[in-house]
């Protein structure tokens, strides 16, 4: 197992027309969740990944399990909760790149995750544990589970990867900030955006963000700069990595998760900071080409073609 991640994945309803949801009558149905997105994207890039969670004993839960497992992700530690439903979310599109999102996840099966759901021996098998700031926002029991997993990782010298993924529809910044900063102090690799740097550290300057997180103990900080690419730093060097130009952006959801997956793939392959950043930018950019959270994540040969490192053969 190269990368283990965990957290809530929901059934996602995408509107088939733009406008307020009260006027939308048809939807496409898929699945979405930051943690499983990373696991799926890494699996497509050729890595051994695993994801655990809780799902309701319902058709939505079965769909999520089948989709994630079908992508080659190990789901052997996913549990079914017979007393709670699988969470769902709706997207709403009214212009702009980022759709609005409405959650129906309070009291969901995944919100009932707790330390009792941890398989310690299973966690010890991972090279990297990837955690997002969404899971501790689900409930107090899920938050306790996150810190217990991180404790196990630290005790066993497992690399910890962290995407703050601040979701202010789940908790206030006053609630989120101390929790996310405490996680950051335990982290080896962190993927903040400039907006998250402003909320957590009081600065949107990428160099200051990187310096502050490294002063907390992070070994690598990759600051996401959107279409501009990323700024990546460790104790020895710091580089700006240019992003890939996208002529027609379809859906930005899942781009940050794709960036994390592409970057971690580079780390696992022993690539330089610059090359890790390029891979992250590439997967993140490709994620915006298709509607949906994980549908456009590439396989490695597709990523190399997109990045100009391999020629495509059309016929």
C-alpha cells in the first residue's frame, strides 16, 4: 500500500442545465469525495492505494463502493452502517467556474466514523497517509479518529500528507483554524491554497505560507496558485512551477485533489520538486476538462501526453 486515505464520499448530483436548482429537473449522478478522489487519481497513475470510510446500507452506498473499488482502490476496510444513510450533495451552476454545492450529509454514515473504526495493523502498511481538512469537520468522533490515525502514523514514521480543504459550509473558521493548524504541525507534505493561507496564517503570499508551514515542521509545502501553477519549497530549494493553459474550463471541482495526487505520485517516484509540481499541475488541469469530480483524472500515459512528454497516436 503506497497511499492510504480516508473520509466521506457522497453521491453527487450534477444538474444537466444551469440555473437555480428549483428550476432544474434533471441531474446526472456520480460520486465525489476529496479523499477517495486522491486515491482514485493515484490508482490511475499506477499506484497501490486504499481508502476507508463508512457508507449507509443503501443503493448510494453500494454505488460508491462499486465505483471506488472498480478504480482499483482497496476498499477492504470500508464499513456499512445500518443506522445511517450515505451522504449526498447537489451542484448548482449559475455562471462562473466554480459551482455552488449543497450538502445533505448531517448525521451521515461517514460522520459516525470514530477511533473504533481504525485498523492499526492496516494503517502501518502505508508509505503515505493522506488526510484532508474535511474529515475532522464531519463530527467530533471523526475528528478524534483523524488525530488517532496521525498519531499512529507518526509513531511508525509514515509520511503524512495534508490538504487543508477548508469547507466553511461544514464549520466556521473559528472552529476549523485550531484543528487544521494542529494537523499541520504533524504533517510532512502540505497542499495549501493562497486563500487557505490567508484564513489559517493571515497571509496570502505563497512564500510566507511555505515558510510558516515549514516552521511548524512540514518538510515540503506545495502552494496551489490556480491557473498560474504552484510554488513548491523544502529546506533546500524553492521553485515556481508554471501551470498548463486550459482553453475551456468545464468544472474545477476535484482539481485540488488531482494536484495532490499528481504531486504525491512524483514523490513516490523520487522525482524533483519541479517535476512533482509539474505532475500535480498536469493532473489538476486535466481534472477541469470534464464535468464531475474524478472523471477526468488521467492514466500515466495520458498525463505524459498532456504534459508533452509523449506523442499521442490517434489512429
